[in-house]
C-alpha cells in the first residue's frame, strides 16, 4: 500500500528545481527557497500525514472537504490549506498530486513552469 506521506514527498521532488529541507523537525519541499509543500510531523507516520499546500485556485473547494482546514500561523488567509490524511482514508493519489502541482505552480518562477509544461 502506498502511504500518502511517502507518495507526496517523492512526487513533490519530481518537479523542476524542487528540493527538501528539514526545519523545525518537519520536512518542507521548496523551489527557489520558497516552500510549496509542508510535510508536518503532527501525525505519526504509521497513522497518516498532515500536508500543507498553497491552493490559490481550488482552495475554497478543497476546504469543503472534511480532511481540509486553513493552515495555522495565519497562512490560511494566503491560500494555504492543511490536509489531514489518515492511513485508511481512500484519497485518490491523483487528487493529492493535483494539489501538489497547484501549490508548486503558485510559488515557482515562470522559467521553471515553462520547463514543467515541456515535460508533460
């Protein structure tokens, strides 16, 4: 079974210029020093994962889902959404990938978006 935490982390690293850092005991995936995915340690890895992504387009709709809430620290008002995905949730990985894609596109420089679109 594919765990959402590992899948999200691995998928995020496939984007042009993406790299991982580990501040504050959690993992963040960045592009050009800007975070586009927070992999939070609030949930034990065997139980699930808490992911935060920037969703300027779909955020309002995603927040209607029971697994979503505005990100803390005032980040919610800037389009950041936290997703609490438990191990037994049947969240389609394609949906998770679409959210990570949207978050990357929200923060990545245009040059890298051109490179990304050339890959697909």
